[in-house]
C-alpha cells in the first residue's frame, strides 16, 4: 500500500492503524476508520477542526465523532513544524522584556501585589484545623491528593460548611474561566510579604510564591493536587514594583525555578530579594508553619515605615493570574525559549522608536477628510469613524483602535476581515476573551 511517502501521510496512516487496534471488536473484526483516498485527501487539505472533515469524501459523522480528534492532533503538530523558529536577537529580547514589564499592573488593583481580604470567588484561606496533612502536602511528604473537606466521620461544623461553600464558588469560577480563556489559574499562594516598599511607600500584601495546583470534586468532597506540568513561580511583580518606585536597574541573580520551594524560602528566596533591595523580616510572634489570613485596610499601614516588610505565613488557595494577559504569557515563553516564530521576525526586531508627537495625528478630531466608499468593503453599517479606520489601513503599517464597550469596535473588525479576504489575504484574529471572538464570528454570518 503506497501510502508512506511524505511524513504527514505516514503519521496519519500510523494513527489509522492505531485506531483500528483500539476499536477492534471482541470477535477480532477491525473497523475501516477511513479509506486510502480519504487519507491522502486529508494529508493534502490538512483540516484543523472537525467540521473540515466533512469536505473530504468518505468521511461522515461517525468518523468525526470517533476518530477526528486523533487525526487533528497529528495535523496540527505537522502544521506547527512547518513554521520556522528563529533565534531572538539581542534587540528583540530587550524590546520584548520592555513590553512584558509594561503589561504588569503596578497598583493596588493587582492582586499579586495587594490582597486586603479574600473574595469568595477568588481565594480561600487554607489555615484550617481539620487539614492536618497540609504541612506534609506542602513539603512534598504527602504525595496523594489532599482531601480538603474530610470530616473524619464527625458532623460538619458551621465553619466547615462555610469552607465548603467558598471552595464551591472558587471551583466554579476557576473552571468557568478555563472554559472561556483556556487558562487555569489556580495556585496556592504562600508565604506572603506585608508592609511598605521603599521609595513612595507603596503598601503591599503579596504572595511570595505561587504553587500551581488542581482542584477536583468527587461528589461532596474536594481534592487538591499539585500541577506537576507547571513550575513553582516567584512573584516577580514585587520586584517590578520595587524597581519602579526606586528607579532601580534590572533584576539581579534570578535563581533557577527549581529552587523555589517551601524548603528554600530562607535559603534562596529571601537572600535573592535582599540582593535586589528588598529586606523582609520574620514575624517575631509567628509559631508553627502557617497562620490564619488577616483582613487589612489602608489604615492598618499608617504606622508602618517605608521599607518595613514582614514575612506572613498566610496560605491561600486562590485565583492568581501570574501574567496580566495572554500576550504577557506568550512573551515570557519566547524569552525563556530564546526563539520565536519566524512570522514575528521583522515585526519585533526593529529598534524601538518613540512616537513623534509633533507629527499630525491622521485621526485627530479636527482632521476631516473624504473617505472613498468604493475603496471600502461593507458587511455591516459603518459610521464615519469606522470608515476612517478602514481607510487608514491603506497608509498605516500598524493601528490601534480603542473605545469603551458599545462603540462599534466589533463592526470595524468585521469589516476589516471582509476587506482583507476580498483581497485574498489571510487574517488572524486573537482575543483573550472567547465571547469577543463569538461576537465577530456571529457578525460574519457563522452560527
């Protein structure tokens, strides 16, 4: 059977063979899965979603429901390998690092810098009497999933029932966000640093480290386990805030991520912070490994001096976003891998040029110019501002459209997509929120 010629066709054929074995019936009969002609057409068309298989003769609903997922994984991997990776230049690394830090929200609204009290949907205090194995769990001694709602045969107290309600709210919120954005942001935040930074005396009550975990539910009970696919992370926002308020240079002596653990807080983390102008005192009143989370208000920091920071052994299960946006997350991955997609080369590696404010803004309110409607593509009604944006694309290399909700950004983007497709060009639309993509998809006429 002359199928095994090009790499993709070979892999797809291997997938078919594996599926035949997996779905072999008890009597030894193997399913057809798909014929050779369909396999060749699949390798040629390279479908990237299930409905695309309907365009291939011989593939119906049964194939899509039972087998399509396995073939899609191979095709997607192959498509990714076709896109070249290039080494990030020194200038590009500098530019990307600058963009990444700019995306960090240095304010009290950033929960990575200030958590005054725990919102029920965002965080749960794990300092509970019935969680006797929590210490062993954090030290890596207790390797099984930690049962958070174990009453050990006793009647649940009012406090334990409230704890269960908070876990339920957090569980629903985390999973809702995962469905919408594709990112799972659950972490154990431990320990915390509390006080004022040097310089402007910025108040912080911030986690020092984030331990990625997964929360699962079986009936009434919740179980917690470490996400071994992710690294323990240090709260970089603390350093960025301190550097900003004190006009300091780059972060020095960043430890390897494998050194960030409960055991290495005093040995690695605190010395690293001290080397970067952040000295943290141990609480003289603390006994044991953990302490209950205490709500704080701005008034509680009045007597705290600038630069006075104390280590607090709060342990919180919470919805902590390590990156301010998916863009920041992607930039982090590029910097760590030191390579990026060749499509980005040329877009990022140009030296950063400050905006020339003496230049006339082509979209200023006092600049009125005629827009030729024959040069535009109308897929929905457009006002002058929206028409002007589409017209500017003929002369501008890049453009930022900003506006509050309801001002017509989606209509503009939809018309932009239609315009480029009419010119037989490709368009990539990305969004942190799935609902935004659904709106654009709906406006384009897709169900």
